[in-house]
C-alpha cells in the first residue's frame, strides 16, 4: 500500500521552498508515484531503486522542448531536483478530466468519430515538432527495435493460443513490415508512445481533447508507434484526423504495431493468470 505520509515528506524535504496546503496521491505507475500538491502541481516521485527511475531526465528535456509549440495543453515543468530516489519533477496540472474507454463508449457514433479525428490531429501536430539535440537525450528507435519486440512478445506460450494458420498470418505481417521498412523507410519523429485514452485530458462541455499528459515513454521513432491503440474500428477516423501523409504504407505499419501491442497484452494476461481471450479475439479481428 502507498504510504501517503512518506511521499508527502519526500516532497517537503526536497522542495523546502514550497508551502503545502493540501496533498493527495493520484496514482502509481510503472516507474513512480504521482502526487497532487495545492490542487495545481503534480509531483512525480520515482520508485526507489527502479532501473528506469532516471528516465525523468528525458521527460524534462522533451517537455521543455515542446513548451509553447503545441495547440493543446501539456505539463509544464516547474520544479526538478535530484534526490536519493532519483530526479523528482513538479509539473503543472493539465486541465480537464481523464478520458476513458467507458466515456468514449457512452458517446454516439458521430461524436466518437470526431474525438478520434481530434486525436489524429494531436498526433500529427506532435510528430511535426522539431526537437534539437535529440540524439544526446532521447532514445531513437528504428524498425529493427519493433521487429525485436514482435519476436519477444510472440513467445512460445503466446503462440500456443493460435492455430498454425493464424501463426503464419501473424508472422507474415511481421515479414511485410520488415520489407516495407527496408525498402520504404520513413523519417523518425517524436512519438508519445503511450497515446491511449487514459493520457488524454478532456473537456466534457465541448466534447474536446484539450490536453496530453505522461511523456515518460516518449522517444523518436516512426509515426506508426503512436497509432497502435487505434487500429480497427477507429483507424479510419484517426487517420482522417492525422491528415495527408506521403507514406502510402502507413496503414500497414499501423497494423503491425497493433499486432505487437496485442501480443504484448496476451503475454501479460498469461503471466498474471488472466484470460487472454479478449486480446486474442482483438488480434484475430485485424488479421
């Protein structure tokens, strides 16, 4: 269980200049704990001794590079300081409510389509930002990293969930992706890499996405790395919002990234003794 007093003390001891009037734990992620201070500052405290606790340096670098370059809200870095746990960062609270699959499902088809088009525009805008000195700070991935992830997630245990015919189809998608990446490479862009509904901030009065949060996984890669959550029913709307693109093979690259994502989810289901049926059916639905 998260010890609220422990994290409050860490912030007080690290940032002695801040008067803390109220405090609450927002949640715990893979690498750290998010805390809300004075209703307007989000502090991210690394999990002690986590191997990726210092990835926050990359997030600080990127957020400062993106500042005032986007039409939607993103966190703005107010504080950052080294501690025994790693770097602790204090960011502005992005307005709106957290979007969710449940909220999305509550809308009529026309509104759903509009929101997915909004998301496509956000992705395109982010991908268009020019970042300086990126190689010295941010991880730069190429297609080989995606192929390695595919083979990692398409493990023996995961393959047991599929028929021989399905396995051939899945491998063929990877082979096609490798062919396209080799013969028709694309330019890397800054990708959020975790562009799911839960990282979107939403205005319920305007039915509008107004912000994007949690840039901890951001890096440089091909655009399709930000599209794997929206393959299937929402793909057309997302790509319509994304706009004209010179890469005629983008839908195929997007499909491959979706396959990798579902394989990863199936592996997690197996590892934690959850039923993988839902993710299996989703993957089979896009083959």
